[in-house]
């Protein structure tokens, strides 16, 4: 597609449920990032992939968060045993070049609400 | 600790009323400073990259400038379609690939 595609756009989960958020980056983009944006805040870095390799996961807030990009294209962010503080918009971004770039193409995000 | 502070939090302008948004940053070794625009319900859209003090970039009614401690986004004769949240982000050499974002300035331009 022309842009970064994320699904689902909206997800409501009960506390304790597992969720999976999908990201389809722009075709051919090497780098893929996940960010978390709470209401009224700027995005916060979660993790970075270069092709299929997860090179930086320093922003993942706990071991309940897990991301993968097995074939170097589509990525999934999984959150286990969701908590209310996980409620946020999860943004995926991609870039044609390696990770040392700030020129990212963002998707519209997946809004997660944990009840 | 690397951080980014944007001011004001919100700004209301009349169409044609020029103004500036501020982004102050503290970072241990600046790799780059970036401006993004975010419309409600959308992801951020890249606007500019600035690498060194004194650098300027322009696009339509927007001009971004950079000093050693802050960046300004100047908006000349804004139009209602310029209404959005403007985000500033920095990338530090020691922080790897992560962008550190400010909270943004929400701009409203009325006709």
C-alpha cells in the first residue's frame, strides 16, 4: 500500500486479556519502529527492527510487551495480561533507511482501551 | 537525562497572524532535531530535520530554525488548514535509534 497500515484501529480489552496489534510498513522499508502515545503526550519509543532483527527494545515497559517481525515486513506488537495503564495509541512507523534517521512514516495507530 | 519541552501547550491565532512555537531540548550529543505535524486521530507526519545550530529549513508557510539549546517553528500568515498539533523530537547519539518527543503545541487557526 501507499502508507503504513495498522490494525485494528480500535481495540477494547478487559484487564488481563492478551492483545495483538499489527503493522504493515511501506513496502521495501528496512526499519520499523513502535511508539506508544498516551493521551495528551508525545509518542514514546518502544522498539526498533532492522529487517527481521530487533536491534533495540529498550523502551518496552515490561516483559508483558513483546514485538516481532519474523520475515522483515509485517510486525506484531503483543501485550500480555493487559493493565489499565496500557491504554494508549500504539503507533508504528517505518523508514527506507537504517535506524539513525528521524524521518519516519507513521501509521494512523491502534487505539487500545483497557477496561 | 535527555528531554524536550515545547511551549506554549496551545496557541490560538487568527488567519494571517504570524507566530512561533518553541522547542527547548537537553540532550547529550544531538544527532538531529525533527518537527512533525499530527492531526487528530492520525499519526505524526514528518516536516523537517535540523542537524546543527544555525540551520534553517522552509516549507510553504513554515520555517524551522535551530540553536544549541532550542528550535523554533515559525508560521507565517497561517491558514485554518495549518491547525494541528506540532511535535518536536530529538535523537541523541547515545540513545540509539529512539526519538524523544515533546508533548507538542496544539495550534488552532481561525478564519
